[in-house]
C-alpha cells in the first residue's frame, strides 16, 4: 500500500486558505457591501409583515 504524502496535503490546504484570504481581500477592496445587518437595507415589507404574528416581547423580571 502506498504511503500518504502529508506534506502535499498540508501544502494544498495552505494554498486553499491563501486563495480564500486573497479573494476576501479583493472583494473588500472592490467596495462590495458587507453582509452585516446594519449595512443592509430591509426589503419592502419584510420587517413589518414578519413581526405582525409575533407576540410582544415581555421583559424577564
């Protein structure tokens, strides 16, 4: 049975991490919007319609 080449597998993982990091940096430099809720505008009717059926929040005492 052939021996597993752990160095090759490790190098492939490192390269994948590097590509992912570079892709994230490139998207950030292009000025694409963040995925944070504070920066996203709500879709039409999404906030009001979703909360109509929910019971009012009661603070815990």
